[in-house]
C-alpha cells in the first residue's frame, strides 16, 4: 500500500512548506489539534483512538499516518486501534443505511 513512515515524513515536510506560506492557518489547525490537551479529560490515547476512527471515516491518509504514530506513542495497542476502527466501520455502514433511507424517501417524494 504505502510506505507510511516515508509518507508521514514527506507529508510533514509539505505541511511545513504550507505553514511558511500561511502560518496563521497552520497555527489554527495546530491549536485545534492540541485543544484537548488542556483539559485532558479523555487522555492522549483515547483522543488518538478517536482521531484514527475519524481519519478512517474521512478517508484521510495523512491523518492516519500522523495519528497512528501518536496513538502508539500514547500507549494504544493494535487491538485497541482495531476496536476504534470497528466503530468507524460501523458508523460508515450506519451512515450508508441512513442515506439509503433518505434516498428512498426522495424517490417516494419524486413519484408523488
């Protein structure tokens, strides 16, 4: 698939380049990413597991590359990561189910 370590390094370099062009944008994103650190109610590991589930649902390879490293450094096991990803799979399937119902509702409305 990918050389995730190489990809993460390349990505971080490009993000740095972006940050030189628009530092306030990068600062804003970094502030959002670290906001939970201030209260730390969930802890770093849980926040990173949530980030990985979100990364999967938004299909963000860069997020996966960055947050896998952070999750492992925060003590997440492969089994815990898999469980978090299972939640993401469920939500994607659930979202498809909900939007299938919405589509059928639109079909019904169109026929009326």
